[in-house]
């Protein structure tokens, strides 16, 4: 939940880690991809997100974090949201220097924050996620957020951009 925006925070990475911990069928399918830093196959992700967006706490809106990460995921999300007439207000791209990013990941020390796994996640980001920015720029939804600074500074920039987008579209 993001109290300031009154919408649930939906992190697909967090959902997958939870599924792995609970040893669910999705968790068992996803584990090898998280461990190696590769993207989980799109259909698994689209089904997971669609089911989550159908929960009652998403009726008044939602903040997706880490999804979509590929153009086919973005297209599937668009198709689903336009079918249920719930268009996105904005897409927030957190911009940060790659060197700073790697330092942050190492300091965080999550299971998939090993140097070789980080490298693979960067490859996946460059090959599959960067094109998502252009996709949403074409749709007029992309807002860049400067993600350099303290967590509080970055979070307040994110909130300001999200509030602005929400008020503009409602
Ligand atoms: P994150 O917590 O967002 O850094 O995600 C951790 C890992 O979960 C990623 O490296 C991927 O293996 C997987 N993952 C999370 N979101 C997605 C997504 N939208 N598409 C494919 N894989 C994902």
C-alpha cells in the first residue's frame, strides 16, 4: 500500500519471491529465472498481474512496480486495461546512473544481488526493458524521475509525479 496515493503497491519481484517462499506452482516455475537474473516468461507474469489487478483493493487504482518489463508485457497490460476501461495515468521511469545502481544493489544484499546475477539483470534490462520506455513515450505516458539522491528525496519526486498524473486524468 502507498498511503499517500491510497493505492496498493504491486511489486512483481516481491510477488515472485513470495511465491517461491510459499513453494506455489508459479514460484516453482519462476525460481530458476530469479536465481539467474533472467526475466520470467511473459505469460506467467501477465497471468500473475491480471489476477492481482482483479482483487478488490485495486478497484480505486494501483501502482505497478517492475511490470511491464518487456514490450509484449506492455501490450498485454494495455489490452487488458482497455478491455476493463482502466487506462494508466502515467508510467514513471526511475533514472539512475548504472554505477550508483550497482552500489545500491550490493549494499542491499538480496539473494539475486550477486555480481554475475546483477550483470545478467542489466543485460535483460538493456535488451528487453529499455524498449518499454519508447513504447510508453509514444503513448504520451512516460515521465522521467531523477532517482539520484536519498530514498526520501526520490520517493517525494515519485509521489509528486504520480499525484500530478492522477489529478490530470481524473
Ligand atoms: P525485482 O524485485 O523487480 O528486481 O525483480 C526480481 C526478479 O523477478 C527479476 O530479475 C526477474 O527475474 C523477476 N521479475 C520481476 N518482475 C518481472 C517482470 N515484469 N517480467 C519478468 N520477470 C520479472
